[in-house]
């Protein structure tokens, strides 16, 4: 890491450093779009099938006009108004945009530039919609939910009238001036582009709530892309994953990127299901005859030697100095908790540096024979939590190879959908009618307890373990569902008492002082009264100590 290197060391490396701001993003864009234009370098490779798609000169000009219109303003809005879960560079975001755009155009306008698409509308419509979708899922997919709302509002207003940047977004306008961005003048535009797209965007929700389907040529809400879901009666609680808009997004993006040799990186807080979604995509949604999954889980003590042994153990020898999956397959290396390895003295994380060498140079050194080993037919995908709280920041030299997809904590509607589906499915397995009617109350009470605990029970130096996440929510529900149908568990008060017990075990047992315990017991009593419509004191009267008063500490009651 040159951060701790002296100028003499840097000079011996023979490096010429140029700031990214001096080069700008335009050379990356021009190189890519010219390469896919008729006669470009992507078309000069001799293959039997030819390039997946090609652009005409007019389409190259049209795409460049879209770039000049939206890319720089959207990045400036991201930097000024949004908070990223993991830091990115402008070149990284543009590379992600170009990679996703290639995937979409391959499906939207395959073949020659003069061939009309079979479905989905005109080529211009396909170009515009594919570009916009790639823009939203590159420059707009790295922030949290609040940032996405700000980003969506900004992009919609700019698409309506580009002058709104100067009128309403002074900070973004200043950032664009530093970037030397020039506002397009459509009165004198020689490209024929007038600042409007052929297929307008949906008006509701965030821009990331909509999926563009190239073959149909329509914008569709992610919820509408989900298949009908039914829980298997024999399924265990820990194996159930209820489809949501978030799972649909991760599944589509990971599947699209991996099948085209690109690398997704999913970032999000604990308990959002990011690892489960990626594992499901890698192990079941991808064609297992063509893709071989290799799973790694990093921890603070993971070493580069351990990482290399796991990867080598899942690959076979092709010939001397070359390893890879079985012929005809592509190995998908999935790394969970990617940013967990401990940082060494000089700032590096050895397991990540090994992976970076694999991505950068296509291999690494055999530690026994001290010779170079080339790894072929592999693609990598990762999942990690936001830096902080035991997770370390990762070098941009490694992150630049990935398309960052961020997952924020679920909102109340999503959590209600997930757990109501599970609880209702379980309560139909021989439980009484009174118990079945309490499915919604169990979820509502757990939701309110989870939100109140996150708001009122904050971590301090003496209570550093006061950190709650969706796994705590899940443990309460799972504890309730462990109760089998019986005569003792057939009424609403029985459900209420069981829920109170599980909530106090998951949330209450973590509390360290009497003030917090009293708050938790008072909250449980409130949930019993407001949600379950039961009286807390009378339902637990049979276990109340004889010397306790009505206003005494409820902890002994529960």
C-alpha cells in the first residue's frame, strides 16, 4: 500500500500519477461506445457467432447525447445529496453502467445494426430505456433508501427540465462546474436529441422500484415480476425466504451480471438477506450444468493461505500451470462478509489482496512450487456489510472491479409481508381458529417492539451490545412458531403469553439494568393491551408472587 511508502519508494516503482479529475470520464465512454459501433474493435475479433450487438453511427451519437444529458448530473447529485453505503469512484460507477448496458443491449438489440428488434419497440426506444435502467442501477444503486428518494426526485426533475439544476440544486450546480460539465443546448444540438425520451418513466415510487424488460419493451414493478409463492409444509423456518421486491432485484441483477462475466458486490446491513439471495442465485437460479459455485466465508482471522486452499480445492488442473473448473463450466466464487479480514500493519488485507491479484492478473503464485498459476473460466461475486462495527474499509483497487448493489433495511410494509406470510402459513398446520386469527397481531407486536428497541435502547460504552437487527425480529417469530398445536395453545391469551415470553427472551434478556428491564416489561404490557386486546395483569395473575403489588415490577410476573 503506497499510503505508507516514502517518495523514494514510489519513485522506484516507476509510477506516473494522474488525478482522475484531470482525465475525466469521457475517454472511458468514448472508448466503449466506439468499440461497439460498426467497425469498432469489439467487432474486429474473429468469432463464429460475431458480436452480440452493434451500433450504427447515428445510435452512437444518440447514446452520447444521453450520456452528456444525465451521467454527470446524476453522479454530482449522488456525491452532494446522498450517503453511500460503501465508497465508490466515478470511474467505477461509469464502468458499472457500461457493463450493465452491454448486458441489456445484448438482449434488446441482438445482431446487426440494421436489424429491427423482434419485440419491445424501436431500436431508439430500446437504447434509451436500457441506458436509463443501467444509469439507475449504477449511479443510483449505491445509497440508502433516503438517498434513492433524493436521487429519483432529482433525475425526474432534470429529465423534465435540465434548467432545474441551476434553479433548485445549487450544490449540484457547483459540483458540475468543478467537473466542467456543460449544459446541453437543444436548440442548436446537431444530434437531433431534444432532451426527451420515447418511452416515459413511471411516475410513482423510486426509479429503482421499476425494472425494464428489454424483450417486452416495458417498465414493470419488481413486485409484478415475482411468481406466486407458497411455503412447503415440510419447510423449516430457517430455510424459508419470502420473495420481495428486494429479492427480485438482487436475483435479476446478479443473474444478469454473472452470466455476462461481470462481478456483483451486494452491500447491506445485517439481516437483510443479501447472502441468502446471492447463494440462491448462484446455487439454483443459474444453470448448474454451466456454472459451478464455490463459496467462501471471511472472518477477522481468515488468511490468504486459507483462501487460496479453498479456491484450489474446488478447481481441477487443465494443464501445467493452469487450473479451472471442469471443461464447459464457469466457476462462480462467492465471498461472504468480504470486508471482515483484519487489516495488517501497513493497511492491507491479505485475503482481499489475493482475490485482487486473481481478478487483476488472472491467477496467483503456487506457494509450494513457487510458480505462477493461471486460473481460467472464473467469475467472482461478493457480499458485505457497510464498513464500521468490526468491518473494515476495502481498498478501491479491489472494489473498482465490481458493480455495487446496496440493500437498505426493510421498511415496515416489507417486514409485515415477509413475516405475515410465514406465520399465516404455519398457523394453518393444525392450529385452532383463535390462534390463526392472531397471526397479524404476532407480527405487529414484534414490529413495534423491534422499532421501539432500536429507538429507545441505544448502545453506549457500558451497553455496547445494545445492537438490534432483523435477526432479533426473526428469533421472536421463530420462537412462537416452535410451539406445536395443543389444548394449552388454542386461545388468544395463550398466543399473547407465548409472544410475551419470546419477546422478553430475545430483547429483555439482553438488558443490563433495572431501568431498561422495567421499560421492556412496560412495553410488553402495552403490546398485550393495544395489539392483543388482553389485560396483562389478569393473564399473568396465576404466577404473580403474593407479596407483589399491582404497580410493582412486572419482571417477576413474566
